[in-house]
C-alpha cells in the first residue's frame, strides 16, 4: 500500500496523546531554543540519545550560543566534539554559525528555506529547528520517521530513494496539526526511538498505532521498511604506536584535509608490523626504545572504511628536548587540549586517557 492510500490523518491524535504521556525528559527539550535544537540534532545523527546527553551539556556549557560557536578556536571545538565522530559536522556548524553572525545578526533564521542555505543543515535538521523552536508547520523526516510511517502505512517502497523520502515529507506536511508542529515531529521521532524499533525489536504492544498499523496486521513488521543495501566498507589494516617518554606520549597532527582532518593521533602506519619492525619504527624517528609490548587488536568503523588495528606500547629513553616533528603530550594536558578521534580510544585507555570523557576524580 502506498502512503497516499492509507490516510495519515488518523494517526495524529493517538500519537500526540501517547507523546504527552511518554515523552522523555531531555536537556535540549527543557529549553528548546533554535541553537540548542540545532546542536542536539547534529549530535544525534547516528548517535544514541543517552550517549549524546553528556556531550550536549559539555558543549552548551562551553559554547552557549551562536556567537561563541562562531568564535571558538578549532582545536577547542574539536576537543568538545571528541568522541562523537564525524568531525566535519562540527566544522560545518562553525561555518554556519559565522554565516548566521554575518547575515542574521546572530540568530538562526526562522524560515525553513533560509535554514537550508546554512552549511551542514539538510532537510531534516531544518525541519526540526523550524518546527520545534519556531513552531513552523514543516516535517522533519529522519530514519525513525521513515520507519514508523512505512510500517504504519504498509508502504514497501525503498526508503533510501530520495523520491520516497520527498513523498513522505509531502504527505506528513498535510497532516501536521495546527500549533503543534514541534510536538508532532518530536512524537514521530520518539515513537521510532523508543517503541517502533529497527531490527525485529519493536514493542508493538506499547504502540499508540497498534490497531492502525498495516505492517502489524499483515505480519510484515520485519520486512519493513524496505532499505537498499549500502556499499560494502573497505578494510584497512593499520599498526598504532603508543610511544612513551615517561608519562608523556608521542602525538602527531593529521593533515588539514581528508579523513579526521586536523585531529591529533598516535603515530600509525598502514599494514601490520611485527615487534621488531615496531622497534625499528621508533628508532627511525630518532628515539631509543627500551621496551616494546604488543597490545590487543582493535577495530573502528567509519562510514566507508574499517580500520583493523594492531598496537604496540613502546617505552623510550627520556628526551631532554623534543626534536623536530616530535610532540610528546602529558596525559592530563592531553585530555584538555588535544582532540583525538575515537578511532584510537581502545589504545588511549592503556594510558588512562578516555577520549570524550573527563577523568574521574580520585
């Protein structure tokens, strides 16, 4: 069945009544300013709500408004984002913030079309800001919304196709209740996040649409939504070197463009090194290795590539002064100053460094 044949209007009242009773208390909902909605929606892309909460509160405390985001030093900005991944997102946010300062007097525009012109803001995020913060009746269709509507309407079209997403936006725009655009969009998201879950886990007995859902009636919950397969990720084998001079660890900065641009990292090379090769690697950097310990393997998944990593902890003789190209960072300063991608989190823990988190008081 196509969405037009179903009639979405009958879903609205049960959904809003359910949301009023079951909406979670979330920090960005307590004071839904345009800026806070924007920050939360960018953070929530491909990250769970519970995981986002501490990052959101840390970010907002440091950068409470568009002006402070626009003026933030890049390394501090990346450090505040550390652990969330997809660092181009926060760079795009800063670019957008500077545009807002220059063209909109520091206030995010209230118009959907104007929001779309800002770097990093797509149709979903623009819809979320416009509806939640400004009450404008526009849809905000993300993966959760695509899933719940596909199941409710028994729509078996491929949700990865832009034409299908656009059609769902158009149909939802026609049923947004007057004065309740923000609640309606949040309720759809909430339903997908807490009840109509993916991967065969929906809690149909708790759903306000349990008697209206075509997928449930026809036993098609596991078959919907239809989603074409994504491109298989490329696998890269890498060796990571934790080279320590006393309590300090060697870091290097990644290039200003490309994957993880501008972030700090432990030295690493493509391919798997044996222990002797790891020791030779340290020597080639002008260091004197004392001991090399092989660490557990680790894996990190990016959108299009997987890093399969082997690691070594290499103790070297203390240096009286750092040579050219060598940056040794103290662990405490590291946590405050040097942004490092979570790809290296498994190895950072060997040094009692927890990426994206504050050290617990002793």
